[in-house]
């Protein structure tokens, strides 16, 4: 007589997803990241204006562009979440 195979359940890993988060937590999370990248954008902007070396000026200009685009993207996400909050009420 053949033995039956036992089915083992795989343990699910506890991943944090944004699906289960409330709107307030999403807004707070995006706001913190927006402020973080905005601070780095301002820092690179000041360092770009202060430096006189051409090489460092190019590096800070590149960093300024990257952090500027990322902070603009987070600003757009913040506005979308804010409008969703207004439309829900």
C-alpha cells in the first residue's frame, strides 16, 4: 500500500506592503521621505554654489538634479494622496 504524501505549508514571510496601510500612514511615510530628499536637494544646492572646483561642482550639480527629481516625484505623490483624502470626505 502506497503512503500518502504530506503537504507542507510554506511559511509566509512577513512583508510590509502598502496595501494594508491606512491613508494617514501612507501620507506620513511619503511626507518623511519627501522631507529627507528635499533636505539633500538643498544641501547639494548650497554645496554647488559654495564650491569653486569644477569637478566637485559637476558632482554636486548631478546630485542636485537627482535629488530634485526624486523630491518632485514625492511631492506629486503627496498631492495625489491629499486629493484622494479630500475626495473621500
